[in-house]
C-alpha cells in the first residue's frame, strides 16, 4: 500500500529546481519512465532516494513502481495535480525521482586503459548535452566529461535527454577545460577537437588509421564553436565533411558521427 | 525607408499558424536569422514573400534586411511586441518570413541518377524531423521525403530545426510510405530501414561494400519504430550497433550515423 508524500518530501523536491541546492545537497530530479527505468535497471537503485508516482498514472507505471518497492525505495502516491506542478515538462508523465548524484573525480576516472572519452568543452544547450551523453554511452565511450564551462548535467532537460545514460557510465562535471586536456594527456589519449571549420577531414582520419588510437573527443559550443586555446592544444582539429549545402551540422549529430567513427576504427578496422 | 506592415499582412501571417491554411495557400513561416539567411543565399529569395523585422532588432539584422530589399522582397518594420506575438518561440529573434513552399512531386524527384535519399517514414517529433533534413543535406543526400505518416515539414519547430536546409534540396511531402517504397524501387535504390533491433549491423554493411549502392534510408517513429510492413519490404533492416549500455540512440543521432556511413561508402571506399 502506497502512502502519499509528506509536505517535507515535496519541499525537498521543489528545492532541487535550483542548481545551487542540487550541488550543495548532491541531489537531482529525474523525470519520466525511461530515465527511472534505467536507474533501477543499471544497478543504480541505491541512487534513487524517493519515487513519486501520480495517482492517475499508477497503472501505467506499475512495473517500475513494483521494481522500486522491491529495491527498498520510498514510493509516494502523489496527487496528479501536485506532481504536475513539480514537473519540468508541459506534458508530465506522472513519474519523478529524487536521486543522489555520484561525484566522479576526474583523476580517478581518467586512466591509461581508456579507449574513448567524450568531453563537452563548452556546450550550453541541455538537450544537446544530454543527447551527447546518451550517444557516447551507445558508442561505447568509457566516460563523459562536462567541463565547468558547460551546462549543468543535472538540469532537468539534460537529465531527460540522457534517457538514463548518466546512470550507465562515469560522467565527470566541473573541471575547467584546461584541466581536462591535461588529464587526457596524462591518460595517453589523443586529443581530437571537433570543429566544422577544422583542417582535418574525419574520413582522412579514418583512412589514416589514427582514429584507432585511444581518443578524447572535445565538442564545443553550438554558436561560438570551440575555445581558440583548445584548438591549439588539440592533436588535430577535425571536421565532419559537409557534402551538400548545409552550413553546418547540429552539434549532437556531429558528435554522433565522430564518436561512431572512433568506435568503428577501434573495433572494426584492421 | 522601411514601412510598418498593414493589418492585412499581419493577418496573413497569423493564419499560417494553422496547417490546413498552410497547405491550402502553400505558404509557411520561417523564423530567425539562420533560416532566412539560407533562404536568401540559396537562390530561394523568390520563395520569400514578406520579411518582418522587429524595430528593436533592425541593427542586428541589417545585412539580411539589405539583402532582402536588394532581392525585391517586401520588408516590414514591425513593432517588437507585435512580432513577438507572431513568434513560435519563447525567445523571439525579431525576424520572420512568410514563404512559399515548393511543391516537389515524388515521381519528378526520384530518378535513377540519385545516390542517396532520406525518407522519414513516420517521424512525429518536429525537432527530429527538421534535424534529419539538415543532416541529410550535410551528408549530400539528393532529396528527403517526409511520408504522409510523418509530422508536417512546415511546422514552425521543424522549419527552425532544418536551419534552412529545406531551401537547399528537394523535400517531398505527403506520399504514403508504400508509395515512397515503390518510387524508390523504380529509381533503382536499395531500401534500407533503420531499426535499433534490426538484424544487420551497420558496420557489416560498410564492410560488405553494399552501402556503396544508391540507397534510400527509411527512418521510423521515435517510440514505436518502423511500421512492420516497411520492415518486410526493405532490402535490409539495419541497426546502428550499441557498444555500451544505452538502450537506444536518439533518432536524429542514429540517422546521422547511417547517412554518413553511406556518404563514406559512396565517396571514399574503394
């Protein structure tokens, strides 16, 4: 039998709409069945502190609720209207979790056994950032780094776009770009900066065999591109070729092409 | 000297928020400098019927306004508040165009000289649809088809996500999937259906050399995937391999990987 949430619990959720509180308390909100299912399935149920399900959506989310109860998570049957007010979306899905965030340390995560890391150098759009975390997970990256210059990983839009991948692999946040570059070098990774105006064609990189090396891919800002000093520090500044008339690719699409090119080079090519 | 828009012009814009009116009048709205710059640059200025610029943003958009005036387009200096009300976005950029849409005919567009076509079989999300149009343009596709089962190309969110690529290459709308499949066969294209659960690995397709053939790529719905009959009709149902723990890729990211794999096979591999 599920009980309604106390006012104190609801208050704890409301506070997490503020980034400063999220960082102080090391908690964040995950919304919708996809992210929460992944949190439970990924053996990350210890990271789910509370689960709120809308009264009207209980039947639809029954399996997730049962799994959460079995994992010992506090599940709160919440008036649908109350949960909608806590939602970040215009079409709430009736499921919200308060989660603990894992504080991954850059120096502990980066190591010489790594083959691929995706670094968001100064990505500002939460949808792009979350999608790149998801794509890096799919492409088999060992870790993702969001530099201090990038959007907050725990922004609700970003969490949603990861569709749970932030529970699948280490995602380091908060290190300045220059520190990430140093850590990547120490770990023996080749540093590739993705830039639409880069001098090196991604297909040439593939043909050369160099993409098979352990690689840290750096992705820049949607509007302003990569910081100039990062371009100087990189081993190569690589462009996805534009064969047609488009001026550029969407950042998340370009990242998908780059990360999958590396995955192919490392896993398939002779 | 720019004049303010008449009430009749403003009314003509407001009406275009409705799909039925867009289709009846064969007009749509394009918003923001990126799309409008592309419309003018792509030699598509004859498709721009009216340009509305916010009084407060005239200096910022001066170059576009000058280009539009030079191309003989009616430019209207519009009260900022009025233009904001016409905008589809929460952060209007002060630039809106009423455009004519080109009615591309499927049978005229599909032809045996084509090498790559992207087909949105039943894509519902306007952001994904527009991003795939942009990516197909970048990857050098000859055309894009949005089947009748897909979202409206001229939805404002979709137009914005194309960042102007809908002015760069033929985009056919309104044909049922089965008709598109037939037309692709007649044009001699291999029919590849992208599906996360497909039996064929994209890397195997690349290794086999088959991806170098002229290809129509079909992309399905974000939630429900491809229609089952399309899976049966395809020459191969291809998955982008998932090397990590993500359950799936974002549709637009998967499309980017598929289209660029074809571009590489056709342009680079021996």
